[in-house]
C-alpha cells in the first residue's frame, strides 16, 4: 500500500464549492467573474475552496473548461487558501485524466465519487480510490458521498479502511443523512484516527450545527457562494461551543436557503431550481453578471427571479469587506 | 423544429453492440482485434453495428479512444453495413462534443441517453435530444433507455412527440420491461408513424421473441458478440412468423446467456460479471486474445473462466463462415 | 419437510382476480353482485377464480369481509371451477389467521406474498411460505410476486427450491418483468419439475402472448373482470400455437386496458385510477350497480367516467352468454 | 372540518415505543412481563408510553393481541403517564377498526402511518388521516413517518395543513433524515403553530441531540426500552441547553446502540437483528424472561447473544430505582 502524504494540506472549516459563471451556454467560463468571486469568498475568510464540485456544473464541463476553472481560481487565490478540485466522471480511466489535469493546474486536493453509470461492487469502488491516490499521492484525496447523483452510498467501513491505509484524507458527505455522518465520526474515533488524518466534512448546508455537534471538521456549503460571511460566523460560533447561538444563526441561514424551492418543479428539475437560484441570487447581489446555466438546464422566469430577490433581500446578506477579515 | 432527415440510414434487424477489446488497462484499444471482430459480425450477416454502447465500456473511454473505435469499425465495415455510435455522457455539452467526434469519424447514427449524474426534468431531457439532433441533423438519432445506468425511464409520450417532430429516428430500449416496449409500439401506431420513421429496438437479448411478437424492428444483443449467427437466425425465424421455432431457439440462446451469472457477486459488480463473461467467451472462442477490461472492473478467476468455457462449449456456438452468408 | 399434496387442485389457464363490489364504503360487500359477477366469469369459461387478490381491495377488507367474499364466490361457483384465495397481510401470524379462515370458507388454493412493512431476509421469506404450507397442506399454495406493493422481488432460486420440496405449487408473477418469468420457466425445466408440479402464472394482462410463448401456464388478468371472453379466447389461440392471431387479439385487448390511464394522476394514485376504471367499466356494462371503492380511494369524476365508457364502447366487449360456452 | 380537541393530552419528551414480550410464537403476549416492563419505564421517569409501534412487532399482532397490549400497559401505568397507541395497518378501513379498539382499550393518543401495500396519492393520504381523526376526535392523532416500512415520505406541507385544521396533533418521524425534521420545525414556526398545538418527535435514537438543537419536542427511542434512564437524562441535559454534555451522552448511548449490528445480515433481516438485540439485551438485564420474537423472525445465535451481552455490560446500563425518580 502507498504511504500517506503527511504534508498534504488539510481541508477543514468552511470550504465553499465554487460556482462556475458562464459567458455563453457552450458553456464558456467567465474567468473574470470567477476570479472576482473566488477573491470575494477568500476575503470572507473561508478556509479553502472546492472547485469543480456538483454545484460547479462540472458534469457539463469539458477537460479544457475544467482546467480553466482550476487555473483561474488558483491564480485568484494566490496561495491565500488551499484549493481542492473535483474529478467527477464515470470511471477510473476518465477520472485519472482529470487527476492529471488537476495536478498540472495546481490543485492541492482531489474530491472523487464512486464510479457511476456502470454498476460497481464495493471492492471495485475501493480499487477506484486506490488507483486515484497512486496517481497523485501528493494530493489530499477526499471521497465524495453523493447518492442522489451516483446512486451508491459509500460504505463507512470501507472509508475507514481507506483512511487507515493512507488512501483517503477525508470525506465530503452530501448524503443528507446526519446519522451516517455521526457513525463515520464514531468509527474514526474507534479506529484511532485523528481529524488531521481523516477530515469529515458535511455537504448539508442546513444542518451544519448538527454535524459540528457530532464532531465534524467542516462544511462545504453551496449556499456559501451567496452568503459566505454567515457560514464563517456559523463555523466560529460552533467551534466555540456556542451551540444555541449557532442553531439560531443556522435557522436564519435556512430562511435564505428557501431560494432553492422557488423554481417550479412543473417546469424544471432539482438542479435547475437549486443552481439557478444560487446563480440568480449572486446576480441579484451584483456578484455575477448573469445567471446563465449550461444546457439542458431551464432558466428561472421573471416571477421566480423576483421571488428569489425578495428572499435574498429579506435575509440581509452582509457585503464582504474589501479586505479580508482579521 | 428541424426537418427530419428522410435519407438518414435506417437501423433495424440485428445490430450487435460491439465490444471493445483492449491491449492494456489504460485502456488502449486493440484495433486489430476490433477490426477482425467487426468483420466477423458482418460476415455473420448482421444488419448494422452499434459501437460505443454500454457493453463497449464507453464509460471508460476518452474522446480519443472513442474516435479510434468508430474509425476502426468504420474502416473494417467498408460500407457493408451502417454504423451507429453511442454518445454516452453526463450532459448536453459533453454529449455534443462526442456528436462532433462521431460525425468526423464517419458514424451514420447516434445513440444518446438522458443526462445523468444531474437531476433532470422531462422537459430538459427533450431539450437535450433536440440539441443533439440540431448538431447533426444528417445522422439518425436514437434514444437509449437504460434506467439501470441512467436512473431515469424515458417517457413514452415524449419519445413519440420527438419522433413526430423528426428529432428521433428510433429507440434502443434496455429497460428490461417488455410491457414498456409494447406500449411504445402501440403508441407509434396510434401516432400514425411507420417503422421506417421511428424504429423500435430491444436491448433485452433473452426476450427477442417477445419483442418481435409485439412488433419490434430489431435487437441490440450484447450476447450477439459471442454468437451472432444465432441472433441472425432468430431474427429470420421471427420475421417469417415461425414463432414456436423462434421461442425454441431463444431458449437455447438463453442457455448460453447463463455465462453472465458465473462471476461471483461476492467479489464483483454486475458489469464485471456480465462484460467479463462476454470477453472471456470471445477469448475462449479464439476471437479475442484476452478478456482484459478497464479498471476498476474485477477479472474472472480461473474457476469462473472454466465454468464459462463449459457453458460456451455446451452451446456449440457455430463458427462464422469466412465469406458472408447469402 | 412436508410431503406435497398431489391431489391438490391445479391452477392454470385463465384465472381472473375477482373484484369486490361494495354496498358502502365501510366497506360492506355487495354479495348479490359478487355472486352474479362470479357466475358471469364462470359462464365465460374461465378455468378458476382468484378471490382476495390485490385488485379485490383485499388490503381494505377485515377478516369477516374476507370470509364473506370467499363464501359468496364458493357458493356461486358451486364446484364448477376451483377457487383460490389471497391471504395478503404483513406477517406470518396474521397470514396464518387468514389461512385458517380460507380453509374454513372452502377455498382450494392460497396465494401469499412475502411479509411486508417489516424488513425480511430471503431465509425468513422461505420460512414464511413453509409455515403457511404446514398450516394447510391440503391447499395449493402459490407465491405472489408483486414488488410494487411488497417492495421485495421473490428470488427465483428460492421459489424453485420451495417447489421441489413441495411447499409451493405455483407462482403468480405481477412483477412486470417478462424476463423474470422466462427465467423461472427455464429454471423449472432444469430442476426437472413439470407444469403440473409447479404452475407459473403471469399477472401482466397486456403481455399474455409473451408469457405463453415462453411457456407460462396461465394468466391472472385484472382486466378479465371486464372482458373475460377475450382472455378465454386469447388463451385458446395461444395454446393452439396461433401466435400471430394471439398477438393481434392482445393488441385489441390492450386498447381496452387504456381505461387504467384515464384517472388523473394529479388527483389520485395508481390504485384509484386502475381499480376505479375496472369498476367503472363494469358499472357501464351493467354488471356492477356502482363503482364504489374503499377509502381513501378517490372516485373518478364525470369526465373520466365518460372517457372510460367511450373506450369500453369502442372495444365492443362481447356479452357473456347465459349458458357456459361449450 | 372537525374542531381540534384542545384538551387532548400532549405527547412530548421521552416516549419509549414499548416492546411486546411473548410467551410463544403464535405469538401470545406475556402480559406479566409487559406490565413490569411498562412500570420500569415509568419509574425511569419517561413522559409517556407508545404501545404498538413498529418495534412492538405490531405487524405480527392480531386485533385481540393489540387490545391486550393496550389494556395491559394502561393498567400498569395507572394514570401515571399518558399512553398512545399505534394503529398500523394497510388501509383506512382496517386502521379504523384499530382506532375503535384503541379507544375502547383506553389509549389517549393514536399514531398512524400512510396506507401501504396500496399505492396512494398525497390527497388520499390526507383523507386517510382526516377519517381517522373524525373517528376519534378526542384522541391526539400523530402521523408516523417511516419510509423504510411504508415506502412513502409524508409531505411536510400536507402535515402542516393537517395540523392547522386540527386533524394532527403531532408527528413521529422515523425517516432518518434530520434535515426533514428541521424543515418541519421551521414550517411549524412559519405557520404560527405552537409546540403545544403540533408536537414534533424524532424516532432516530442516535441523533436526539440534533433534533433538540433544531427545536424538536421529544424522542421515541426504541433503545429506551433497554436504557430508559440515559434517555431521560439526555432529554434533561438538552432541555437545559447543555449541548456539549448532551452530545457526549449521546455518543455513549450510541455505543450501546451497536447491539443492533450484531445479528448477521447473512442470516437475517434488519428487523430480526434490531428487535432481536433489544429483546436479547432486556433478557440479559433480567427484564424479559426470553427474547422470543414472532415468526418469521430469525433468532440470534449463542455467539451473537454473547456479543450483545458484552456491549450491554460495557455500557453499564444503570438499574432503574424501585421508586420513580423525583
């Protein structure tokens, strides 16, 4: 088994999955907006950036577009925060191509799902992660549990085994089942692994307080693209054990999260409604020049846009200061 | 709406989804074996070839590998049968890249699934097919219903609408539900569409007799890679209305299909067991020099290989004559 | 292991799952209509009657109501055809109560699903069938595969094992997957079991021709309540090997089956739309005085009733002669 | 719409779902043990008792057995705590029979699932709850969200509507998705409903701290049968806002919960492993004379029983004092 990479950067804290702004629907990456958006998140004091996640519309991006995204964000970050990159694709060979690209483009971490489209056995999933790690042992590899897209739930015992052998440095869990996250945390403790050895991140932006109460190490909040300051504050409150205040802030954040329910399910899928609302909110806040999504996403209509603007205004999203908070 | 392409080649009859032989597990395409295998299928008198389907391990192939497959088979075919190509990928932009590649490489048809990984609405799926057709209106576009991989069942009413407007020229149904196929055939008749306008193919190789009895136009049998002559004979019997003889032949074919159940579910997924058995059978028959699959597929062990050889021998698969049957 | 009961009546051919007409929504069984309806089916020359299946609204019937149904139909049948009774309930103890009731009420066969609501292992499902058989070894026990209700698919290997040991005398498959049925038929042959020892019935009324072509022994058609003569004729054609004529009749029958799609999915579930259409069709034909269903089923509205009447009229359902056909 | 019943007892706090001890596997209720067990729970200072839940093996109990359970526990409680009763069955008419029985037997609350086995529309599910409430308006009706058994997730908007109109007094959520519970709590606040009007209980015994942090009103812990004192203490800590201490206690409780994973999934289903471990733990603690379950449950073997005993011993489950804690 390959040795772990003890100096690979750790990923914990608030790590927004950076949205990808587009210039047209081919789609062409709006690198200028992307750089400004990444800078805004860093000034809000997030701990790291996760590019090419599901909410980055990575499933719509060519290899070239993916490289452009990593390079743009790495340059904008200029070393202020580490960057981890999703390598989402159907199978080991295709993921390995993305791994090489991410390495070339300067990412410091990788986030990989189980194979999809093809039907795989747990042993095949473990082999998949091992081959990815061997191809880039200097990068921190995180497993990405996202059953709504991959239609597989990653087995906790397998994850702990892969952590012990040094293949995995962490997991991003977007399974929506907080009991699963807690079980992982309890199994990590039993296995004698420390958080610095295996980082457990929640992708459920509406239950961050739960995850931290159980002992999670960070959060990857899609909504953090819209309101990064609130998630940074939430992280601080929860780290300080101010649980009731944290839960109260979480409740206020969840009011803003309602934007994802505005797009009509009679006309569009969950991805159009969710991503569309994030992009529209950023458009309304003046961060994105447009809310363009890749096809075949359906755009929100004027009425829906107005409803989103209303929710965003009611939430009084704080502006990120021009210089990073101390 | 774009006009139909009345002179686009029709796809019907026996259309094997051509397996992709590999030289190593990067994977590198074994073009020599692929060409010989395609020639063998054509000499067996199949009606067309479907490259880059699910059983071609397309989910494991880079754009370059996919182009190599199409070009190799097109050259081997030398115009004797038309070739249709799968353009399997997660989203419209990525599929459109494959469409351009397939057009360049000389395919005459396209087979596309609904988007996957992302959650889509039926209206988004329809838009997906329309954009594909507009990008290559001269190619016959088939929808590919394969819920086990895509986790979406294509709506029959949507398919018929897309057929009427000229977007789709057919469907390959691998849903495993013969009632679905029959409903489609009945809806086609009601819509006043002829088989030449919308071709309905079954991907269920063990119930071809059912599909033809209902009025299907052809079959895309993975097992046809191993025993093409039996499927060609089955097609002929069923076309001539010799149903009982067809059912009897189908029963014998299904004995051979048992090879897909040999690989142990305790060690491997359905894809390793299924594809692995097809490749091993071809290896045993001397058609493929190896049964190599792309990672993270698990290889069959010696005991399993022996069990497959035994089933293949018992089935007495007929050798394809050196010159095409009349 | 208990010995098989070689003289238990065989169930094969056309076996309609008899609908339960109601006088009110408590529900109270309309025994007079039920008896007349059973007689009508027998005069149409069906081979047996299946009472208390899913389409009998058995999930809405108390033990007393269930007994009334069996007794009413048994008396109406007066020995002309054998009667088999569903014993649908969540667990072994509750099913055993129904088994005793069915025995008392004079049923000659039993049809049982796997346990539901509770999560069970295949070994527990096998034990479930064994206990049922031991409680009434003189009755022919059929397994009922209906995943849409029970959320379990019965394992074919387990069924064959239960058949060999004499626990099961047959299966009614309502799984909607004709490949499953064919696999069972092929496994029966390999196990050296004859159709008289293990009877395989399809519950898919729109693909009877497929099932018979594969070697099935009979059909349990819900739509047979409405148009029994067509199913009896279909059975005869298929038994005589007149496959093309059979498929043509099946297509005409499937036109009538469209009634199940009339009820709006915006207002009601599949059960209300399906059962409601059968009961409304029988009401339109003058067989049932009303289309009353048990709560919380939603009734069809006037527009929907008219649409059903139109489909029924177009199908020209033949009237059952007053004396049984020769 | 029927008026709410403002004086119906409120159900909140720790409400164990009381297990049903058996004398044999018919099953016959061991009323003596049941009464002693109920008394033990009440002396541990729980807030109410929930009889005939899923973990009471209600799916295995006849109407008579169900009445015996309610009466036994009601007599044992002697008015010290209120008692709510599950009315689990497939459909409205059958549930209404159980409602009448529960009323007769002296229950003060009802807990009902959506219909199952039959496929129902949300409007039908709402009608189901309304009919139940109308049949016993003096009882507090709780909805029971348990998708693993019922295969339906109750729609939060429907639940809030039923709460506003006075049909529902609360929900027991065993969906395992804490985001769902939080959404319900947030929607309750927005609807202007107070906890006394609509009580939200979690059935997830390993994430009680999460649920309370979000604002839940109580917990229905199956494991509370084994260790009621820990849940009563957990409730107190969380009510006092001692979140970190609560989470720490929850972690210790979850060590005990590991007993549910001891039963081998190769031999038994989740119900046998889970319920079996609860009953075996109570046997080991001397509370139950046996761990007998209803058929077709599989019993734990000697090795598994030893493993459970070890976990129980390690957890140092505190003995419940002979007189109720102050």
